[in-house]
C-alpha cells in the first residue's frame, strides 16, 4: 500500500476514536490521538502534564498575537504550533491515522490525505457515552453537547469554519450503521482512493 | 430487502444523478428526479411545461405567505407543496432513489430514509460538466459556481440551512474516488443499514 495518512474528526460520543483505532489495525499502520502528546512534548519542551493543562485554554487568537508581533505567545498557541509540526512530520514520515487535533486543517493542502468525519444522532451518542465509555454525568444531553461545543470551539480557534461541512472531508459516516461496518466502509474508500 | 428510500443531494457536476441512477439499478428500485415532474403535474393540475418555468422562481418566503394568510400562493410555492406531497406518497408506497427536490428535508422526520450527499472538488466538477455532460460555457468555474448557488438558494428557500452539513446525511462521499466505487460504497452502507 502507498503511504496513507488518514485524519478523523468526530462528534463527541460517535465512536470516532474506536473507529480510528480499528482502521489503523486493519491497515497495519500507526494510530495517534493522545499519543501525539509525547511527541508534542519532545518538540515543544513542555511536559506532558503542562500540555494537558494548557491544551484547551484559548486566549486571544493566534493570528492576533502574530499580528501584533508578540514575542511571547500563550502556551496553548505554542502547543498548537508544536503539534502542527509533529503532524506535518508524521505526514512526511509514515502511514498513520490521526484523530482530532485539527490534523485535517493542518494537512489541508495535502491532496493525498484522506479526511474522514464521524457523527451520530445525539441520542446514540448519549447512550454510548453512558454505557460504552462509562462516563458519569448528571445530564448526559448537556454533557455531550458541552463536549461538542468545546471541540468545535477548539477547531474554530485554531483552524477555520469547515468543521462538519461535508465538502471538507472525503467521506463522512453516521456511525449508527455500526462501528465495524463504518470501519469497513472507510477502509474500502481508502483502498479505492489508493487505487487498490 | 426492506422498503428503502434513498435521498441524494449533490453539488453541481459531482455526478450525483448518475450515481443515483446506478444505485437504483443495483438495488432494482425506481429512480426519480426530473421524472417527479409528471407526478407533480398530476398532483398540482399544472402542466409540466408550466412547472419547469416556475419551479425555481422564488418570491417571498412560503412561511410569509402562510403567515399573512394569503389565499393565493405563488406558483413556485404551490409546486413545492405538490412536490412534497408526491415525495411523501412515494415514501409510503415504494422503494426508490430520489435525487434533489429537497427530498431529504421533506422526509427529515423519517428515520428509515437513507440520506446521501455527493460532492467533489471544483476542478473535477468543471471537468465533468465540460467533457462528461458536454455543457457549453464561456467560463466553467463561474458556470458551476452559479449552478451551485442556485441549488443552495432553492434548498435554503424551501428547506433549512442544513445543505452540505455532514450531520444531515447518513453518508457523504467525495466522488473523486470514482463513480462506480462511490456507488459500491453507498450500496454497501444501505445494505448494512437494512441489516443485510
């Protein structure tokens, strides 16, 4: 198989991570999401703990800081820049599946990257978060919606407004068809795109 | 196979009609897009010619007319209402593929409808419109973009703002993977959704 980079964005509770892992397993390639942190730590010099704490903290926009020529960027922006470098390095180096981290945006100009989006109806996602992931919440609807909101805000802050827009992806799937079937369909798409 | 209704929305030049026809053929079910017109004519009492002329003419919003209690709706709105009735009748009656006509919106509350969106990069669509459909234009980029705009405006006028948003569909595909492969992937999804 040719070198294959697959990015996966996903609604919270849609099973995107599990789908990403299974795709990587099926294709015999590496899988990254949280695993990126240790690479980002190496690149940025921050500890993994510090990155986890500052990752989602957003201040003024990154462009604003670059524009005013600020010498010291907020930690979250430094982390995003280091993370983008790690993602581009991975792209140049090896076949892999990268879940989240705006990887589709970071690699937006790379035509050979296969961009995937996974979603599911809110009810299915509430059910999966509760009984699949075993997460505790008083109000699962509010919990899932808040997680979605934070994910989209992260994307909009560092990337653009293309989150969840069909034309930003090669394939998008409602995972209610079943996790394994979703994996099969996406692997099928990848193989066709690679001319196999 | 269980009764299966598939709606397809598509960017102009993405090959959506051809894909819809092939899906219908593969599943051995009926295909509708322009063919709906004769059914709409029967339902509305208008001639097909009159429908073609007035179909895309939009005036004040349909809701506005309903709100002010206007007894006489513009022809385009009457046509849309008749068309919605025809689509709902088809849904109740037979397995079929319906391309365009806001069918996904008309059947938005029917969970068993499989909703598909087809898109492709602008360059591929310009190429297909020129050499595939053999349409004549001075500026193919402007031509395709204008057609898209008019399609989206039609959708936004009669339906909602969900056009092209991944979560409004069961599956969306970039048809650059190939028309036949796109058909295969969607048929595969449909069969999985039907529990086959």
